[in-house]
């Protein structure tokens, strides 16, 4: 069986390593992939947003199954285009991917179907937004409507900060066309939880919860990034909360999308905040999160490709998905200066050699050597019987990886460990 994975980051590397374990797989293509994946997949120099190129390659190489992992090609309709030529896919169609592609759509969907989320207003011009901010509650959250590499959210602690955010997004276009419309919403408080889920449009099966660390620096300081590390499971996400989320958020969301003739099949990501008034949705993603995938998939005991095939065929059942009761920690090693400006091209070396615990995100082969080629360079994951030992092992592995200009947070999992201590 020939499998094609669209994308080129750490998330895709984690997916590829898991799919590779299925005996039915004869070859895996990564489009475009990155240099660090070359031992696990055949790299194909076609960009993730080149829909025509992706389809042409899939047809010419008789691909049996495709996994479209990033948000951009999903929102652009990659799954629709592949399905149109008879290639089965894991991932939502363009109509369903709008749940991430437009925050205005997702907020209106939640309002219409009574799914708990922050109070909000939507604006299509800066003048009205600025006028609203004269009396809006502060702090507040300003979001670009469209895709912005996970960075289109600005938390404003003062009225001036909120107005500057509106001007930056709508007038200065710091996120391009994604800022044509904005959402201004209530600032919520409470622990954040990420929950990925498999759904075939009828059945939804949540995966192990996780805790992401978005800020660039220790103690949640610095700029927002695509994610500097994760741990799983999230200690704040108890069995009772999971039950409440299933009843009030997960099932209603799948049913709402179906009712809107936008049946969602693939991985539906729920970004949640556990507020004093109960769990609420901060955001939806139409795909696996990054780097959440790098801690969740190592805990998956079932075969990932078999699950993905069942999702595509709308035959997903509860017994297909099993997770271990262990703990996982991923520490992201980045290029100094990320997420703003950084230098690349530095040789990557590993004392013990590359192994299954390394997920390469931004690297390329140059003169026969693996060198840095991105902001987030790689993720180091460890799975252990306790959260503390998983964190310790991940950081022990980090110390064995070397490249110039490297930086990473030293407190990934610290908040989760503290929460575990409070429970005891």
C-alpha cells in the first residue's frame, strides 16, 4: 500500500513514524517533508499548498491513501481534489475545514448550536471594531478570522493594546488577508487543554488530552509561537470534565457540522479552557495539532493507519482506539530568535544517533549533513510511567542534541507537575 503524507513538520514526522509500523505499507511519500524524515519516507519536492501538483503526483504514482495534515491545504480543498480522482484521504473536505479556516464561522456555529464558548463580536471593518473597544470589557482577545500559522491571536490587557491589535490586523495586515475580518471576544481564565479526536462524521473518539506551551520563554513569557512543547495527559482534564466535554462540546460539534451539510471526517482538535463556569471552546482546528501530535501518538497503542482508513470509510468504532496509561513529554528545540527572526543552516548532531524519540520539524540535507532550516527545528519526546520521569528523560535527551543557535524552554511540564502535586 502506497501512502502519501502532505506536510513537512514535526507533526507529519510523528504521523509518518506511526504509519510506517503498519505491515500493509510498502512506501510512504512525504510532500514536501524535510531532510530529517528521509529515512522514514520518500521526500517529494512539492509544496503542501500546491494542490494541482499533489494530485498529479498521487495519480502518477498510484497512491492508495493520502493523509493531508496541515491546515492550509485542507482549507484550500486538497481532500476534495484528491477524492475527485478516486484517492481516499484522511482529513476534512474544504466545506468542513472552514471550522478552522474561519473563526467567524466557528463562533457563529457554536452560538447557533449552544456550544459553550467565550462571548464575542465579529467585525469586517476597523472603524466599528475600534468604536466597540471604547466600552468593551478589558482584558479582551482579538483574533484574525483566517489562518495565521497559529499566531493570529492577540491578548490585550489594556484598551490601547486592543486598539493597536485591531489596527495591526485590519489596517497593517500583519496576517495578510486573514485579517479582513476579526473576532473580538471575552477573555476567559482557567487551565487550557488540547484534545485531539478521531471522527468519521458520526462517531467521535477523543484521544489523550495534552497541555501545550505556546509562549517562547520560560514562565509563559515572550511571544506566542506554534508551540514550544507539550505533555500528555493533561492533569486538569479529569474523567468528569471529559464526560462533560463529550456531552456538551464534542458530540454537539460533530452533529452541528453534519446539520450544516459540512460533515467533518478526520482529526478534529478542540482547544478548551476550563473556566469557573465549566469547559469552553477557545478554538477548533481541522487537523492534528503541532506539537500535541508528538506526545499523543506515542501513547496510541492501536494502529494509526487502520484508524485513518476506518475514518475515511465512515466505519470508526470505539474498540479501534486504545491508548496506554503512560505519560509523554515533548520539548521543542528551536532556532534562537524564533518566532520572529532567526538564522539557519547549522549542522545538527546527536550523541546517540537519531532515534524514534526525535521528530524533525525544520531541517534539510546540505552537503550530506542534516542542518537547521526553520524556527522550530525538532521535538524530543519521551514516554515513561510517570509524568516526572517523562519530563526528565526528554530533557536528558535534549542535552545530547547539538546545533548552533539552539534554544528551548526549560519548564515544559512544570505546570502539569504542580497540578499533579496539588491533586495529591
